[in-house]
C-alpha cells in the first residue's frame, strides 16, 4: 500500500512539473517567429493611468506597423508588465521579459529610476533597452551603457525648451524651482538652472523638492508666494500636478508655471480653469499644425473615442511613444535584424521625421536630438470641453541641445 501511494505521489508530482514547464514555455511558443517588445510600466498604484496610456500607445503603434506587413516579414507583439514604479520590481520584470518571454527589446516611459534599473538588465543580457518617456539626463550621460537608447527629450532638453519659451515670449525674470525628489526631479531642476544661466537678468528666488505623490503642497505654495516668484518651473507629473494646482488655487497664487506634463486630459479635468495661461513643452503636441499630425490625431481619435477621456487623443507623451516604436521599426529594417549589436550600429546617427521635425539619434550617447514644442493653455479647445493647449510653438533644436562634451558621458568627450 505504501509503495502504491509513493508511486501515485511521484506520478502526480511529475504531472504538476510537466504542466509548470509547459506554462513557463508558453509565452516563448506563442511569440516564436515574431518580434517581441517587452513593456514595463506602472499598471497599479497612483500613477497607473500614466502607465496604461503608454502601453496603449505602444500597442497602437504596433497595430499600425503590423497593418503594413510588420517588419522583416515578422509580426510585432507586445508583452507588458507592471513595474509598480519600484526599481527592484522593474529589475525582476525586465529579467522575466528577456529570459521567459523572449523579448527582443525592453522599454519603459515612466520613472527615470525605473530606466536606470532596466538598462542594467539590458546590458547584462545584451538586449536593447529603449525609453520613450524617462528623462533623467544621467541615463544617456554618466550612467550610459551602449544598449540604451532614448527616443524622447532628456531633462536638459525639456527644461531648456520651457525656459527658452519664457526668455523669448515673456518678460518674467523671477523663477522658483519645484520638483519631485528623485533622479528625474533633481535632474529636471539641474536643467532649469543650466538654461537660466543663459537668460539675461533671470533670478532663481527659491528651490524645493518633494516626495512623489505628495498630498500636501500648501507649505510649498506658501514659500513660492512669499518669494515673489513670477514663474514656477516644475517637472511634476501625475497626481503631483493635481495637488500642486489645487493648493495654488486655494491659496490664491498668481504665478505662471512652466511645466513638463500639464497637457494631460486627466489632470485638466481636475485643474480646469486654473491651468489657463500656464505653459508646457515637450517634443510632441496634438496641436502641431501640419497634415501628417492631423491625420495621425484623427486616426487615433477614431480608434479610441469610446475609451476613457484620457485616451481620446495621443497627448501627454503618447505621441512620442507612438513615434518611438515607428522609428524602431525603421531601425530594424535598416539593421535587417533584431540583434543588439546590429541595432546599435544601425541606430547610431540615424535620422527620422516625425510630425514635429527631423530627429537624430546622436551616436556618442544614444540621445534623440530634436526640436521642442511649447504651448500655452487656453480657455477653449478644439479637442476637449475644458481648457487645453493652444497653438504649438516650435523651439529650435539648437535652443535645446547640450553639447556632447557637457553630457557627462565619457564617450562624448
């Protein structure tokens, strides 16, 4: 009896093991012969809406590429994972995407601390890591590795675009810097300070940093108001914008913000009229006035108009995420391979033409060199029922670009 029980137990264990192995191998089998993009975004927690929209942008871009026949005769597929906005989680998920899901590329758009973790995984396994949204200058600067490519602005470029707008189109001279207290926020502030040094008469009258997803902004707003600042420069995103503007409105501040990410429909449904007159900048805006962009925005709207309002139009970084994947497809075609070394060789120095103008992947640091786009929030919008951005103002590439030798990247000296 004991022998029969032992044999039965061993047989059950063998079955369970076989099922586990089959399940483990299923993603690899399902994606065999395809090009796999592994996306890691915050798909839970207070920044979930940002992660969801990035995943959607990548998905839509892939659909468009596959509708044209894919790349190298292969279909593109996406596998997404939740980073939880935690570097240790992102490290595990990036490793899973490469080893279990057989991802050819891994990528993210949310959290510079997440990119700094994922790019180490990419280097370890010799896979290409792409960021279409994380901006800490150190990613392509002091922390650079050759498997990392950035298809978006870095903090130096983004901050420079905002300051360049104020320098050219306003007479404000007193600036207060308020940013989130992590790698991205600190480096956004460094970018503001770098560019302000080039503006005659500009003064920094205060500087503060706060935790991500801070709940009480009243102390910061009080300090801003007491400083005599005319402009608050901030890299804040997500709920940190909601809470900053709520506190500012409740305390009656009169400043204008120059910010990275206020062109967010989810934020604007909350902030509403308090956003009028404020300024934002990025590399893409839905108000870019040319046929290519109008066609893209319309196609996006037709696909997403039944979804949540934040998905209706490809703003808040979704546009540049979409075009980053389009650019990647062209790189794969040029390389005739997904092999990392061949992708590196093909992408370095390569140019691409999205709606906002010609962009180039600088060879020494794998940073996208690009024009910027600024816009002012207006009371009426052709896109939404609440205040939104007006005319897109192109900021020339030379106003944004940091010389290679000043990036902190030893390959650029």
